[in-house]
């Protein structure tokens, strides 16, 4: 699910728009050669991606936080795709474009 969303919502080869869930939760979801993801290349199928600046604290992300003291003002590197999809589902899925 998230790999497809990233491919469909890129502004360019390395930047996607903010992901918004059906319950209003938002977060940045990025993956490219300049992000904390695996593989660290453009336009791939990713096993880990970079999440950033969630609209509310997500406890399950905290182990990946660059700055645990500012959980809604930081990035989360190498977050497993399965965990990102679990969080999206927890928030009702991705809102329609």
C-alpha cells in the first residue's frame, strides 16, 4: 500500500506530499536517495521509509525518532513499511485524494 502511494504522490524524484489519513492524522512519508530509507535509491520498492512530523505523537514510532523530546517536530528514520501501514490503518486508512 505505502510503496504504491509514494509512487503516485511524488512531486519529483525524491519528494512526496503529506499523507493524510481518514481520521485527520497526518505525517510526512518519504523515500529516495536522500532519505532514511532502504533501499536508499529513487523509485524503488522500499522495506523501510522515512516518516516525519506526525500531527500527533505515535508511540510505536518513538524508537525511530531522531529527536525523542520533540516527537511531532522530528523525523523517524528507517521505519519498517509494515509499521507505517499499521499506523495508517489505525487511523482509518489513507484519505481520498
